C-alpha cells in the first residue's frame, strides 16, 4: 500500500521479487532494506518460515527507512 501511495502500485501478476525491482528504482538508497524485507516476506508467506524475533527488529528498522523514502520524508539514518 505504501508503494501505491508513492505512485508505484503493484500489479496483480507481479511477483514479490518483480515488485522489489520496480520499487528499487524509486528508493535505490534503501535497496538493501528492500531486498531483506522482500526475502523475509517470501519466506513467511510462501515458505511458512517464521521470522525470528531477533531479526524482526532489523526488519522493522528497514521498513521505517523504506517508508520514509517512499513518502519523501528524507531523514538521516
């Protein structure tokens, strides 16, 4: 939903990895966060692999940075 809000909507036939590539063009500064988040999403959603508690903090921090960039809220970090 944040991607769509930023003008980069996900098309239904796009895979998570295809959409990741599309978003990377918009938020290249957070490409590494986007890769990690996408990988964790695919593992959880399609592989049934739960995210480890210790990894969740890093994912949340990456998500906050990604969201800031999508919204145009440039901050240090």
